[in-house]
C-alpha cells in the first residue's frame, strides 16, 4: 500500500487558533496534574474529558473498557475513519517537584506525562471541532490504565474497534532529553515488550552455623542471578535487543539463619516477538537448572505483560511526511531510535494499522521520576501535528493504492 498525503493549506491558522486557547488547556492540564488518579480509579479525569468533548460538540461515549472515553465527529460524506489515542492514568509515586500545582494526593503523581497527552489531544479536538477541515469520521480514544498494561486490552474487549471502526490509529508519547517540540518517528519496533517473572527458590532452612544440614536458597538464588545474565549475551543475536533485569531479591530474616526460600522478581524486554519467547524459555530453564544444581527447586511464575510496539511502515511514513510538510526541518529528528520502555498501545497496533511516535519534552528528569515535569510548551506543536494528521488523513483527495496480488 502506497500512501500519499494531500498538500492541504500551508498557513499557520491552526497554530494561531490553538495558541489563542492554550492558556485554558494548560490550566486544565495542571488541574489534572494536581488531582492524579491511578489505573482503574480515573473517574474524575474521565468525567472532565467527557465534559470538554461534549462542549466541543463531539458524540461522546463513556465507560468504554472501564473508565475509557471515546468521542467521534463526522464531517462531510467521506468514509475514511481515523483514530487518535491519548492515555490519562497516573503512577504510584510521591511527587518531589515543588511545583505550585504539584499532586495533592500523597503517593500518586503524573510522572509519565499522561495529563499532558490528554491536554494535547483535547487541544486538537477543540480546533478540529471548531475549524477543522476534513471529510470523514474522527475518533478520539482516551485510554485509562496504561501504566498497568490493562487499559488498551479492556477497551478492545469492550468492542472499541467494532463499535468505533478506524482505518488507522495513532498515538504519541512525550520524551524527556529530546528537544522540546521535536518529533521522532520509528518504523517497525518502536518500544519493547515487557514481561515479569517471579522465581521462588525453595531450599531447606537451617542454622547459619551448620550449612551442611540445610539447602541454601540464598546461594542458589545468587547463582540464578548470575546465570540469567548469560541469556542476552549468549542466546540473543547481537543485532537484536533483549533485557533481563533482576529488580528484587528477598529472603531471610537474620544473618545466622538459612531461610526456606528466596524470591526474585525479574523484568524481560525485547523488540521482536521471537526474542521475547526466547527470553521466557531460557529464563525458566536456567532458573530451574541452577536451583536443582544446589539441591533446591525453583517455581517460576512467568507473567506475560504486553508485546512490543511495532509501527506499521505506511502509517509511520505518512505521519512523518505530515510533520515534514508542516514543521521546520529541525523539528523532525533524524534516525530517532526505538525506546526500551513499554506501552500497551501495542495491543491497538495488533488490531489496526497505525504508528506510535514521540515528541520531545526538553531537558529534565526522566519519565517515572518523582522529579519529572511535563513541559507545557509542547502542547501547541503536538496538538498541531494531530490537527495536520487528521486533516491530511481525512482529506477528500487522500490517495491510497493497494497493489493487486
């Protein structure tokens, strides 16, 4: 399939109009930041999103997949359908930014910028409702529970793409350390899969002074930690990416007591499904074999999270061309690299063609840090890209050629 974008208009009307109401959008974003809600608890946020969309004139559907909100707007007689997605849940982090609008909820913080993603899409939604020039059906997807990898699947199970069909779906994420307002595009794997393994190493407890009468699960667990480091270095093709990280190890209560068991918590990440499967297989076999070599045993609970974000080539080329057409050359990052973090937008890309791209947040603390700050200056350019993408994709002169078999 070859996709070509329509030239459309080239003035800065969208930028000027968005700029005019951007203070209101920033105030909204800061209110959401002040009142963050964890996954599955985003009722206040969802209600605010729905209220704004209704005021803009959208047909709004609440409670999709839990607290999800879907809004549609039809213009003209066109049959093309576009989906744009933003997430809106927060993280269990105690904010340490000192901002005047810092979280008022102890231990909960928008440390990933989902409040910003919501503000960006609402800004675009307002412009497209008031001044957007398109022909077709625009579908805005506001997704809950991304941080726990459950929101996208819940919305899909609730009939997201059956009830609100789209020809393509797009999403974005802010990224600290990337110039503010610059855009990064990645064809193919853009973010890693994420899986979790909990390994319980079971031995035989005893006195620390008489280890010969015990089976030491601490020693076996230490050997497992070391052995796991060989999975990527000796099993994964050096041209591929794999991560196996032991983030937690717990066992024992005193220096002179050999415990009965030790627990390891492990995260695995990969860009390719084949590597993802390899990590699972090797982790289970190595953990069990290492434990057995010490006379212990290992019970492995491998919990699949979500797959890698794999961007479709045509849709990635399309959004990149839209950005190149409407933004300065310096705003388009060359050779932007995939990220090893994970995103449950991957499930949407398994259902429909689309692309997930990145917008720079500027210098500052990384995502998921208690010091992270979303940069309100990126709302306008990111919203404008949503606008240009929607108007180009839903243009009556949009061309699509599908080669015949």
